[in-house]
């Protein structure tokens, strides 16, 4: 492999970062589910799943985006490319992924397909996607019926449970994209018959323009066009994107239609004349040739028919390039092979120190999923509420429902999604975690993602960051500052020690506003005790903290308050970094240090009332609820909520205090003149290893008490990480009986059997990667202060003691083991079975789930959650870096 191969992808990333060449112009930004989203919901009751269901998606034009199978589009979503398939038996053309709506699955929404992101590089110069398509008719109705029939105590009914893949009766369909230039894209579709019998396959690559003409008056004059040319190619003309030409091999049947809603849907306009959006379905599946044109339209399908013998392979090659000149397809695969070699070299450089071949494969597929999960997110709330000029006025209920206080929100940006089917929308704190692995791959993109959510078209004028489209006003844990500094550090290492101060300063100034919002809006009594509500962790709570039951007063949240302590320290750390270059930030750092001390005081003694969030009897942190006329009631659920105080920890190097004398003087004044505050967080005059200073909510005793529970295999410690709820609640459920109502919290290693929050978001026990990652970080930071002489029993009751760093290493190994082959050659995330176990490559095609069974490690929730679970990249990278040292 040449040196040129090794630097080719890095050069493209650098060219994009310097705005020299727009390699991000085209990417895998096409959604995998636009149907069933808030954006496309124009109903009275706000039920997005019913407003535009899967069954209607093929026939109705989308307002805010597009979806497709193994697709890509330009960064504004104007022109899209994807794949459609038909096996001759399905009742619909397979154009998009199918799954159960929230009310249809016994554990909530769930995609019912088998597909994998196999490879990708950050510039999208190479992308690879695998889809497994059955020979027999897809069992849509069976999946819905069985999903609705099963109860919460039963496992989800998966596609492979139907027996449709028996005897490997399916096609492996691989889609690869390779860019020759920023706007010159080769595509290769490869299909292999894995079954023992010959089978028919219709391959229909699609190219189309997003419908932007049906929503505004007079927009029809600007309608783009796809037109078959005499030379055999297709001219693609768009008023904003410009001219492109599509070339293809072989002699497919070219089908054209318009990307317009079928007005005959539900008989609304029975005499309407097409061709409509569902024309390809009508022509191929129903045999209605009148549903398509053979000359032009806004949507094109190239219909290839193949009959494949057992083991036989077929390929379809296309090329989409800017300009009016028809360019030949790459039948020899020269560009594909070159880009694969460059991708190999790029990952070789990233994986330096990762010597295990299996670990390298895990790293690369996690990276591929993260890159494939980029998506164009378009949503203008004001226009969505008001309605489009040429469309019916939205129902009046719209102005009393979802997101009405976010009229400023107007996004049309490429964002990192948690999962492009189950979560085809951004989530603020998910995105913060995504940026750490993204920073290893493409630091510039990671930095822009963090900046983006603080821009004025996202951030509320009052300073709140939007949570997610189902309710922008929910409060996510404030981890944006933490992620910003971590990305800054990763990027600084990549830049040879030169940190991007402009990025750090830009985010910091916006987060000053956000921090103020938290203080003003979530500390209702001004006591530095916070009530964040949902905070992503409510599913391990007694009840929904955003809506306390009647009779209950204000909830004082252990996690909400600890998150804010962490936030204050994160902001202090950023201010200190900036102060090293501009001393004006020293006083700002002092302010956040003081705020941290006040929060620490509140957690110990709320408002001088003699009680706090630390339970001396249980030696654990609990939420407390104010019972009117009855004092404070601790909610003694041992969950990850009580571990969040571990995250509020910072260690200051002595040289920082030497270089920032004003900051040092202010700290010393506070600690000398407010000794009751100083004793809460550290003995400032007793430096740790190398005279470092420690700021933490936990002194040595409390930290050891928390760790004693956290590292107990009968409580939080599982074979594959830290559980979100103590296993002790399996035999001893927590019960609360107040005001005639009863609440019970029981440990469930997988999806909860409680219906309190509905759907598969209700977890009460599984291992959750982002919280585990923060635990590892905290332990390692504590170790830099306490050093090797500070030992903790691990596991609890074992009699063996380890340093905090060694414990973090051991926990890291447990998390990595979720994906690695064990001594039996099995990957724990598969659970008791591997889907289609006899199919070639099944054990190497990985999934990165939303969370994992607290007992077995089986993957749960969203199956392609390559967002925060992609933190596995950082775990593997960090382990390799430590091994080298």
C-alpha cells in the first residue's frame, strides 16, 4: 500500500475543513424513516405514527425530507439516490425499511429488517451497506399481529423468527458508493443468492428530486426534471443544484414518475392523473404500465431483472456526475478498489496500537455506523405550525400542542443521528456523546456539530438547548460543555498540541447563556438544588419526574443537581484553558468554581435545613420529594441517578495555578474564608499526587461508599459493565405508597415490564454505554489525584483491591467484551443467537445497540444505535494508547 493511499482520506478531510473542496456535498444523509415523524405529522391528535404510516409512505410526498434504502443525497437533500428491490412475491416494492410503530410492538417501536453499515470514511469517498432480502414474501402482517399479541414479559418477535431466512433463502445485497470527485459518484450494487434454489430479483436503483414544489404557491415553475437522453444516459436538471448526468450499464427498463402524492389515495380525487410517487410500485408489482412514463419526470427507477441460481452473483453499476457530459461507468471497479485501499490505510493509521484483528473490525464497523448515521434534518417549526400557502390549514389543535414555544427553530443541517430508523431526528445529549468518536475520525465535523446546537436557529432565545423533536422543551442532561472540552482535547492531540481556541471560545460564550437558563429555570427555589425533570434517566425512577403525581411536591434531583455541579466544573475547566491565553477569563473561572461550591453545599445541606441528598444510612445519593406538610421523603431507589455525583470531579495541576495567579488568589480566599464550603469538596491545602488539587462532590469516604455498591456484582456490576439499576431490586423491589397511589420499581435486566413510560425507552437495569463512559472518566480523574496508594475492593467482597485506574481498565474491558468474540467464538451482544447464523459473514456483521441486557449483554432497544454506542471507538483507542505507554 502506497504512502499516497495512507494520506488520501486525511487530505480530503483537511480540504473539507479548510473549505477548499466540498467533500461533504454528497453523503449518506438520506433518512431511513421519514414516515411516522413529528415533522410529517399534521394530525389533530399529534400521533405521528398514524398521521403518515409506512403503508402510505410510498404514495405520499414528504414535506420535510426523504427516505430510502442504502441512500445518499446532497447536503440540502435536493437530489436523492437509493435502492428498491422486489422478489416477485412482496405486495409492495421494497423502497424503504419497515418496522413497528410504538403501539404495535410489545417493547415499542422496532425496525424489522436485517441490514448493516459495513464501511465508510468521513469524506464519504467510500461507503458500503449490506441488506438481506428474503426470497419469500415479506411478512408485514405477521410481524404486526405477533408484535401486538405479545406481552412485555415476552421477547420481541423478530424477522428471523418468522422462518423467512430458513435455509439461507435470501439475497445478500451490497451497495457501495465511491467518489471520483466531490460531485462524481460511482455506485455498485451487488446481489448474491445465498439460497439453495434459483430465485428472481428485481433491482431498481432510484434517483429523484425532493418535492419542493407542492408547498408554496408558484413553485411549480421551478420543478426540476430527469430526462432520458438519446445517448442512453439521464439528464438531471435542478434549479439550485445544477446539472448532473446519470450513466448506467446494461439495458434496464427506465421508469419515470413524479414525486407527488397519489391524489387517488383514499379516493380523495379518483379521477386524478399521474404519474404519482408510487408509480414504480404500480408498474413493477401491479403490472400497471400506465402508472409510469418512459421519458421524463422528477423520479427515476432503472428496472433490472435477474434470475439468480444458487450462489450466483450479479452487479449493477451506475455513475452520477455533475455537468452535462455523460461519463462511462466503472465496470472494472477501479475507483471502488482504489477507495477501499485508501479506507484501509486511513483506518490503519487510526488503529495504530490496536493489534487484535477482531478489535480492529469492531472499531471500523462502529465508525461506519457513525458515519452512515449522518442525516439531513430539515424542520421549520413556525412554518410547520402555520402551514404552507398551497396546503390545507393545520388543525387549530396544532397551536396548543408540541413545540409551540420553539417558533424560532428552523433547521436544514446535516446532523449525527442516534439511529436513522428508530431515532431519525437529533437528540441534544446523544449528539454530545457522538462527537467524541467523531472527533477521532473527523474533528472538524465534530466541532461543527457542537457549535451547531448553540446557533440561534437551534438554541432558544432563553438559552435552552432543544432536546428532540418530540418535545424540544424537555431538559437533557447538560453534557455539552463536557463534550466540547473533550473534543477540544482530542483535536489538540491530533494537531500536535495546538488547540482550536476559537472553537472552544465560541461554544463557551453560548453555554454561558445556557448555564444561566439552568440556574434560572431549573432551580426553582434558588437553593442550588435542581429539578431537571426527565433528564434521560426517568425510566429508572419511581414516577415521571416531569409530572409528579397529585399530592407530591417539588422533587430535588440527585442527578439534576450533580449534573449541574459537573457543568460548573466543565465550564471552569474551559475558562481556565482560555485564561491561559487571555487573562480576562480568570474571573469567569472563579465564578464557576464558586458556583460549584454552592451546589456541593446544597447537596449536603439543602438551604441550611439539616438534610441533603446523601443518605447517611444507605450511603447513597437519592432523589428527595417535598411532601406538603410532611417534610422531605427520600426515594430510595438505587439507580444510576445516585452515581451521577461521581461525574462532578476536576483535578487542577499546580502549574495552572502558577500561571493564573488571580484565579489562585480567589480560590484561596474562598477556601480560607468559607471553610464550611472548602471541607465539602477537598482539603485544598493537602495536595494529591504531584501536588494536584481535587474538586469533587465526593470526599474519599463517600466515594468509597458509592463504589462499594457500584462494584458489587449483586448490585450494579455486571459482566459487561455498570447496570442502570441495582440488581438488589430484583428480590427487593422499591415500593412507595403515598396519597392512595402505589409505585414499584423492580430490576429488569432488559426492557422493563412496567408500562409507565411506554415503548422500548423504558429500561430498568440494562448497561448503558454513555453513563459507563462517564464513570470510567471519573475514576481515571480521581486516580490522577489519589494515585496508586488509594485502593478499592474490586469486585466488592472479593478481597482483591485495585487502584481506581486499574478498576477503570477492568470496566473498560467488560464494555468492550459486549462486541468481542468470547472463548466460544460468540459475541455477547447477539444474546442467545446470531441472526441467520449459517449465512456468510453473519458473525462479522455487527450491530451497536442502544443499551444492553444487564445480565447477558444482549443488545436491546434501537438496533442500529451507532451514536453514543460508538463510544466503543474511544474505549478501543484509549486502551491501545495506554498499552503503548
